[in-house]
C-alpha cells in the first residue's frame, strides 16, 4: 500500500475520531449538564448513572489515546 493512500485513510480516520471525541466530551460536561443531568435531572448521580459516567470517561480516554496515536502516525507519513 502506498504511503499516499495510507495517509488519506488515516486522515479520514482522524476526522471521525475528532468528531467522536467532541461528542464524547460534550456528553459529560458540567455538574447537572451532560449525560448524568440528561438521564437523571435533579436527582443524585448514584446507581446506574454513575456507572455510565465512569464508562463514558473510560471511552473518552481510549478515543483520545487513539486520536493522539493517529496524529503521530500522520506526522510521520506527511
């Protein structure tokens, strides 16, 4: 596979990762905004919502690491 094709593929993946990362960050912003406020307005964030927030944080970290690795790979290719 040529490096030109690989850089185009990684660029497309970078766009998708960027949009995904933006959506994930916006889903859990603020105390009563974001995912916990949307699913449990005015209530406490214990129970299932706390587990969802924790999993959302883990997913955000994983996507951010993949995003960073993709940036580094693109930097070497371009």
